[in-house]
C-alpha cells in the first residue's frame, strides 16, 4: 500500500511539474479539464446523483468556456462567489449537517459544491497565467498545512477536532499545520529565489501582521475544505471519493483542501 502510494505521488508530481513548466497553455488546459471532469464525477458519486457521466461533460464545458474566453473577466467574480458559498453554506454545514441523500436540497448543495470546484480550477488557471511559481506557492501552503498537521497530530494529538466527521483529526494537528504554514511563509520572505510568491507579495503589501493573518485564514480554510469532503464521504458511506489515484483515493481526496483556499487566494491576490 505504501509503495503504491509513493509511486502514485511521484507520477502525479512529475505530471504536475511537467505540465506547469512545459509552457504549453493547450496542454495545461487539457490536463486541468481532465482532472476537473474527474473531480465533478466524484462529486456526483458523493451526492449519489443520477447520470454520473453527463455532469462531468456539462461542467467541463463550463470550465473550458472560462479558460478559453472569459478567464480574465470571470475569475474574480467567480472566486468571490465561491468565497461567499463557503462562508454562507458549505462551512456552516460542518456544524448544521447536510440534507438527506436523494432530496432536492441535496441536489442544490451538489450544485453549490460544483460551483466551488469550478472556482478552484479557474483559480488554478489564473495563478498559472500569472506564473507557475506563484501557483505552486499558493498550493504549497495547503500541502505544508497537511504535512504539518499529520506529524503534529501523530506526535501530540489528543483533542478531536471533529470527531463525528473525521475522528483522526485533532486540534493539536490543526495547530501544528498552522504553525508550519506561518514558518514557511516567514522563511520565504528571506529567500531571494521566492520573491515572486504569494506569501512574499502579502508581506510587501500588508506587512508582517497582515501576512500572518491571511496565512491563518488560508490554513483555516484548508481545514474546512478537508472536513467538508470527509463529511460528504461519511454521509455516502465511502472511504474515498474514488479509486482513480491508487493509494490516494480520488482527485477530490487530493484537492479537497484546495477547493476553498484557491478562490480565497485569488480574491486576496487581486487586491494586492
């Protein structure tokens, strides 16, 4: 299992870096759309919706329209909508719960979550067009938060963060992930090779306090995204969103924390 997980991670990293640094917008859009279609298909499974293959096709057309014609004008309002969606509907669901499967409210929430995923992938494209290193610098925040939370949780985890949603997560792990993010962001400011990154631009525009406050918000958003997908899987009785990525589950299992973070980062970066 561990060997499979490592091999998949290496392949995914190679694909990611190869596409990002290829300089080919066409290749980037094709790969991004394929991963988006897979994420929407998994969303369809988690919400147990009919016609599971039709939804990815229709949503992918929407993403392609954004990527090919409306990215510059649409990404900011779309990401603003996504931030509102998380603040008003999806984040509160962690405490209020989700509607039963097979109901109209369930379908409505599935559409709302679909918009959130669409905004995430549009944000990926927008950051990529700014620069590959800038895109990776935003995604790295989530990766570092996840790694920090894992090791801190293993070492110190005692108090459950959300026992009915994800029993394995602890407050100590979440705090460890947050501290790891603050450490990474602070260190990047002093690195000459990382001046064109999200954290450095935050520090230059908002000062140290502003940067650390934004990083705290981003780290919290990553936890919310992770917990929301865990709640979807628990409600559907599924361990993973799919088996598309051997040893890792599905695409949503890999990007769940990015779904709220990337649109939020676009809204913040737009104002820098």
